[in-house]
C-alpha cells in the first residue's frame, strides 16, 4: 500500500513540475514541496523517510529524468536538431 506521504509527493510532482522543468532547480522545488507538505500535515523528515532520500536529491533525479525524456523526444522527432 502506498503511504499518504508518497501519494502526496507524487501528486505534488505532477502538479508542480511540467514542461518548463528545465527552468526549475531542485533546491527551490524542495523548499516549495516542504512548505506545501507542512500545510498538509507532513514533515520534511517524513518526506525523506518515505522517499528514502533527501528532497534535493529526489528532485534532482526528477528533473534529470524529465530532461532526458525531453531530449529523447527531440531526437526522435527531429525537433531542435540542425
């Protein structure tokens, strides 16, 4: 069963990291997520415990994965190539 914390983070990521993710940085995302999590009744420690990593590392991974996917789509479609 997925914990409430993981469910919260998944929904937060879906709502806050979109197509413009390259303009975002992991540290600012972590701060925003911690603030929103606190409003929902979760602590930073709970987030990191359930994710198994600190939030900056988590968001760095999320941003890198999205950038890799975006780059692959560009190569496949020929967008952004000369």
